[in-house]
């Protein structure tokens, strides 16, 4: 079970820590107002009952309304402060998660999990800061302050409080432990059943094509019934802890009420004090009860934060290579790029993605990388981009300088790259092609250049103002590759890049266009490292480096 | 949004208008949602009984906590008059009982209400599934709609557990408390009722109206953030390779700031509502002291009852706090449920399920409820013949007109054209999922269809393959997998969520196995963008295998824009020319 407070999340609050302290401070102020409220109500009722007159009631009511108004303002303030704290933490985590992703593009964290963590996932932190944390702070302060206020007037009632209050967290932990193992045991099967509907609905087009959609309704009804029985089984256990908590809290108040009732009867206690204790007693238990009610918010927020930290930690844990001083001792070989017996293995994998690869690219030379799927061709390009540090061997650039991920940004200013499944940023095709222009150039000033680059890589039919996105109207995978190629071309011609890295640049093109692109590459006069399995590309290259899969048994697409 | 297909094809547009509509005309949507809820309860066995049981338990739990404080107050005041101890025993027992029963009632209320809400969710899911199964879903952009439907359906739980139940039980407790206190002192009970209505009903509704406006403004902010994050996560290498890291982080920060501003307004409203509720209950206490105090002073009411009047509002405050949240929950839930209602009430498009040739005569009964749109027998030499065909979704414009082509056994014919020209519409028409708009369509009775995004279900490989032919034996499945190039895949292996334990190429090969397991083999197979999203090498191998397994025994119609695939075909037909 996670601790009651996630220390890392609190540290994350950093600049917004003031807001959290503010939430705690409003809690303390609330306790004193609650005490004032109890004093006024008990005093006024007692005075009226004993004197049979309403003398001074208006003054008392005036004070009472002022107290309630102040409590209302504090309630509002708590909500606003808690939001500030949570918004600050969310913004900070969003930035750090994305920065981590961008610092480590070679990592294998899935796109979907990053998107989920950064959008809806982090919203769980709202409930953590908005509901759980304020209640937790209140539960640590209010019972003590109010308890002291009770004790000043009636020590006997305090004894009941002191006996019952610690029982609540003890029982909560005990019950929480049992329920958690039970819930965890059921969770997997429950999740599978719950997802059956989503799975069937997402697959409806497929089912309809095979005429199987309506036939699945019976199976769905059965799994829905089973899912409900499982869920209810879990809930019966999960609600138990909240139920016991509530039972204890109200029973304790009832116990105090009955006890003081008989003490008033016996003349040991006056009505004023008795009413005062009665109004305060529930206030002692409310924050503790609420911590229990919002405990799942804490668990969800904790989980969301941990998912974010997992991504951040993975990026920070990436091994850094010592920036050795003999950066140029490899001697000036004249090679633009040299991979010297390079081996790389992804963290957590038990096979090398690239094993003992050596190759060199000189200016004006086209080198092709060929080999079966899973041979590590794309990983090799990531090594050449300085996105990954090799486990063994060296990547030397620019006539023998040792390339590490730390030096990556400087090196990449001289490199143009076009991936096989390029990501586009948009909003339009023109914006994406213009990424190849030197920084600071306005897109609108260079539409001719953009158009020309697109035309020369087989993208004549793609309008520059076409929107880029994931929906149905968007570009096909082939069209996206054209855009990425045009971008890389501009990076060489306008941005002064000296090395061009290409991953399957002619996939899905007919022979005429493929030939046209190869001519264009030759004309550029820069060093080109191209991954391809197309005959024409391999034939046009000055040299072909054949990478064979280190594990021939790997299924396709597993690179 | 009268036309279902429009809402299916362009769900993004639908979302925005629906959200705006919901925020402007919350009234209509609430009454729609109410009739949906009533209908679903009617569909449950003893639905009303279960719901009323939940309400009764909730009233008992809330009532117990109010009664606990009220009776305790009476107990103390009466004890101060020093009556014989015997007179206090009943009250003392009542206090202990309320102290015990409150937690117990609350526990059972949660169980019963969640049970009835889950049953309603299941009923709604069945209705939605049934309705979706009867409308043709093949086509662009449906992915969004289908994913959203599953989330939208869950809103029915919120409507029951977080809205209907708290409102019903709080109203009953408020009214009941006011009536009982009315016997003590009419005017302070009236003041309590007025304050309760203000704090419990009027304030939540005002808060809902205020937050509906901020919610509407946070929807596009949230969408923008998701879009920027999505693009950044997908294009990581591009961003890094082209040195755009700082610009991208700035874009996310900007989108984040706008969402933050919208959410900040919501927190402001919520805090204001909760603070005002507290203050109004303070007014109720003050009114009880002034009006009840007057009654005591004039002798109209015994002194011991004043504490009851003054302390009861304090106990009521807790149940109000949930109501402000409930009103906001209703805004979100009714937006989601409106989309569901639209979907349930829209007229179906096409036939939904395809009419599939019975594979085994003995089992035809199960599929006979489908109205057979029996295609005419194709001319002896062709498996597909289109003559002057016009295609388009029902109630939508014709996209392609006067299309003629013939596919003969052993032939592969490519249909090309830029994205969005109507290739998938042609597939739906040839498959008989939607009717042709004009012209002649003769197609072989058995057609296989391989889509770029064929869904892989979270079940065994074997069950996934059997979608092609539910009567296939284990050996048939193994053979189909072998021919599809997946000899190493164990049929009993369970595929993970969204098929994520299969690579893109493997998923498409499982889809191919679905076609290969059909017996007898289909005379025509439709390939819809078969190489999309695959890497070049995987695509080439897959095409090699498809050509080797599918073509010799049948014919193929290939919808593609991949010139490499077109080159393999015997003929190319260009759409839109």
C-alpha cells in the first residue's frame, strides 16, 4: 500500500508549495471558527432557555453570521488554493514528461502511454490535491485543536475522543490491507470482463464484414452479467472500510452525546458546556472520515504521478558516456560518419539490437544499409543521430570526433534525417517541410522553395496547405514520407547539413520516381546513409553494408 | 444531426456542437436523459423496486445522521431540566441506534445503488451494441466514435449514483426534517425549508450553469493539449533531429496554460458554491435562534426544543455538499448520454451485419433473421461486375458515378485514387453493407475482406481466426495460420489489449488467416489499403504471401494508393477521373 502522502509529489509542488501550506492554514483557521461557532450556538441556546428571553440574541446572531461568512470564504479559498497547487504540479509534470521523452527519443515508451499520462492520467492529481490532501491536512490539525477546545471545558469527553480516534486509522489500515489483497486478486479478471464491451464495439466493423456482429450479443450479455457479479463482489469488500469508518465515527459521537446527557442529568455538567461539546464532537471525526472517503483519490493520484515519474526516471537513467578529453585522437580520417564495431542493446532486452557494426560515410558518398527486418537498421540511424550511446564500440563524426548523446544536439545541426514512419507537427504540410529551413525563416516567404522540394521527392500531388493530423482526411503513410523527404532535402540545401540519413526513402514509389529521387540524392553532393531493401537504391549506392539479423528467429516487425 | 451517417462519418464535428448545445439548452437534454433512465429501469427485472430500495436506504442513512444530532440536542436540553432518568432512556437508546444504523444503512445503500447502476449500464450497453450492430460502420473516422461510445455509456452510472440518488434522498430528508420541526415551531421550520431549497437546489443549479460555460471553454483547451502532446509524442525523433525541442515544450506549456485558466474558473465556481452553502446553513441556524428563541420567550415552545432547531441545520450541511458536485456531474453525464441517445434514435444505415453464405447448412437457423439482400448470380465468367455503378452513403451525396469494371477469376484489379475519394465506400457497397445508388452490381456470393485496420480481439488467436468461419476446426485454424505466414503462432495464445502483443505485420496476417479459414474459399477478396502503416519490407513480404495464397483460388479487388501494390495487379482503375 502506498504511504499516506507521496513525498515526491509534494516536492514537485516546488513553487506552489505555498498553496499547500495555505490549504493547511485555512484548515487551522476553520478549526478556530468551528470552536467560535460552537461557543456562540451553545451560549445563545442556553441563555434563551434559562432566561426565557431573547435579550442579546441579535448580537449573538450577528457574530454567528460573521463566523459562517468567514467559514464560507475559507471553504472557497481552500478550493482555489488546492487547484493552484494541483495545476502547478500538473504543468510541471507535463513539461518534465515531455522533456524526458524528447531527451530520450530512442526509448521504447509507447506513444499511447505518454499521451494518456500527459492528458487524462494527470487529472487524477486534481483529486489528490483538491480532495485528499486538504482532508489529510485537516485530519492532522482539526482533531487536535478541536480536541483541546473540548478538553478545556470537559476532560471526560476528551477521554472518549482519545480512545476512539486512534482506533479509526488502525482499523482502516487493517481493513485496507485485507481489502487490497482481495481487490487485487479480483482486479485482473474484472478488467478483462469490463473491457469485453469496448473490445466488441471497437471491432464491430470487422465483425460486420464477416456477418458476426449480431451473433456476439448473446456472449456480451453473458459477460456483462459475469462482470457485474465480479464488480459487486469487489465493491462489497471495498466499501467495507468506508462503512466501518463511518460506523466508528458516528458511534463515537453517539457515545459522547449519551454520556454527557446523563452527566447533565446528574448535574455534573451544565447545558452550555454539553451543547458546546455536542456541536464540536462531530467536527473531530469529519476530517478523519473524509480521509477514508477520499483515500482512493490518493491511490489514483499516486498511480498517475508514478506513471509520470517512471517516464522521467527512465530518461534520467539513460547511461551517460564520459566526455573523454581525447575527442579527436581518433585522427582525422576524413570520414563524415564512422561506426566502429558498434553494439547496442535496448534496456530490458536480452538481445543486441545492433551487434558489432562498422561502416564509414565520406562526403559525397552514398552508403546503403541492407538487411532483414530486426537487423537493427533503424537503431543504427538513431546511433548516427546521437540519440543513443553505443554499449560497445564508438561512433565518430566529423573526421573523428567522438559522438555522445551529450554532443548530439550540436552534431544534429549538420544532419538531415527522414524516417520511415515520420511524425508531422503541422498544422499544415508547408509548416512541416519548412522545418528544413534554417531557424527563424518565415514559412510564407519561401513557399516556392517548399513547393519545389516537395515536387522533387515525388510529392507533386500534395498541396502545401493540406492539414496534417491523424484523422480520416489526413495524409497517407506514403504521403507523409514525401513530406519528410522534402524537409530533409531543404535541410541539406538551405540549412547546410552535410550528412543525410534516410530510412526507406523510396518505399511505395514507382520506378520512375525512385530513379528521380536517386538522381536528386547524387546531385546533393553530401554524405548519404540510406536504409533500403530496394534493388535500385542498393545499385545506386557507392557501397552496401549488409546487416544480418543477430537473431534470425525474430518475427517480422520486431525491430 | 438527424442523419446517423453524418454523425458516424464526422464525429468530431458532432462533439463540438453537442457540447455547445448541451451547455445552452441543458433543459432538453435533461428530459431526454430522464426518459432514457426510465426506459432502462423498466428493462431491468424489478428495476423500480431496486431503485426505490436504494433511495430508502439512502434516506435512512442521511436521516440517521440528522436524527442523531437532533435527538442528542433534545436529550441534553431535557436532561438539563433534571427529569427522572427513566424519561431519558428512550432518547439515549435512539441516539445509540442512530449512531449504529447510519454506517450500516450507508454501506447497504452503496451496494444496492451500485448494483442497480451496473445493471442499467449493462442494459444500456446491450441496447447500444444492438443498435450499432444494425448500422453499417465500415468507413472513415469511425474509430473515434466507437471509442467514445464505450466511455459515454459509463455516464449512466454517474447519473444514478452521483445525481439521482443524492438528489432524491436529500430532498426527502430536507422535506421530512422541515415537516417534523414544523411541529416544534412553524416559522423556524419554514426558514429551514427556504434555506435548504436555496442551498440544496438553487445554488447547485446556479453553480451548474456557471460551470457549464467554463466546461465548454475547457473542452477545446483540452483537445488542443491532447493534440500537441500526441503530435510531440509521435514525432519525437523528428523534433529532436530538427532541433525543435524548445519550441515544442513552449507549445505544450501554452496549451497547458489555457487549460489551467479554464480549470481555475471551475475551481473558483465550486469553491464559491460550497462556501455559499455553508453560509446559508449559518443563516438557517441564526433564523432558528431568533424565531425559535422568540417562541421560547413567549412560551409558545418548550425551551428544550430550541437546541433541536438550532443544531439540526448543522447536520444537514453535509448532504448539501454532494449536491453541488452532483449538478456538475449531470452536465458532463447528460452531454455524454445525449450522444448515446442520438445514436439510439438515429435510423440505421445499410444492413449492419453482412449477409454471409451459410457455411454449414445445419447451422443456418442462427443467422436467418437477417433480411437477405440476395445478390444476383454473377455472369459465369466474372466474380465481380460493376456496370454504371454510383456509390455513396445513404442520405449522403453520391461520391463516385458511372463506375464500370469486371474482375474475372485469377485477376487482381487495383482501384486507386487519393485519400478520401471513396474507396472504402466502394468496399462497403461491394460487400453489400450499403446499397448501390444506381447502376448494376453483380458480385460472387462469397467475398473476403482484408482491412488495414482489422480489429484483433482480446481473446485467443484461434477465436480471432474463427471470426472468418465459426465452424472451423482446430486443424483448419492451424492450417490457415500456416498459410498466412504465422506457423509459429500458437492458436491458444491470448492476444493482449488492442492486439499489442502482435506486431503490425502479424496482426494483418491474423486478419488474412480469417479469410483463409473461410470454406469454401471466397471467389473474390477485397484488399483495403493492405500495406498502409507497415514498414516497406514487412509490406512486401505480406503482399508476396497474399498473392501466393489468395489469388490462385479466387480474384482480388485491391483498393490502394501504393504504386508498389498497383504494379502487382493486372489492371488499374482510377477513381475520380
